[in-house]
């Protein structure tokens, strides 16, 4: 069987991202390994109690992986939110919104009812998009 173990976000600063995901969101560190000989740090976090999937906080690469110009363009795209989206699910979107707002998360919009549930979004310090959704049960013919 093949399964998803990790997803990845490009981040501008791993230490800043670590503080955001662990202190602000309350997640746990799954791995924080520095390989000095490669000048590389593997940093992986995940929500508490979700041990089977992690989010790797990978620094925007420079040379030799990417040339300086490409690295700068990638960093700019990430800052604009074009690096992808992480979809989180919660049992109570409004309560999670209130709790995370109190911890310093700045949301893009308030929890809003959608055809699929209650939804809101925010960005991490690097600009990555994160959506927070409370999925509501509905019949397959809803909206038809």
C-alpha cells in the first residue's frame, strides 16, 4: 500500500515557520534534523494527535539546486500565496477561528458558510495559503 506521509511548503525562514506552526497553531515537531555536511535541515511538523502525516517546512532553495534569480522568483511567488494550499479540517470552524485569532493568527476572512461547510483562510509567515474548513454533511443532490 502507498500512502501520503508528508506534504511540503516552501518557507522563507525555517525558525520563523517553526514558531508559527508550533507556538501559534499548537502543532508538534515530528523531525528537526540538520545535516551540516549538506547544509540542509529537515523540519517536519503536524497537528497534535495526527502522527501519520506531516508538513515539511522546506527553505526556498538557492544554488546549486536553483540559480539565484530562480530562487528569488520562487520566494516571491510563495510570498504572494502561489506556493500551494494546505486544507485543514475542524469540527467547529468558528471556535477554531476564535482560538487561533487569540493566538495571533490573522485571517483573510471570517468563517463563512459555503455549500460544503463553514470555511475561512489565513497565511503562514512565508505567505503559504491555509484553509480551515468545518465540513457539513449534505445529501449528494444538494444544490441540484
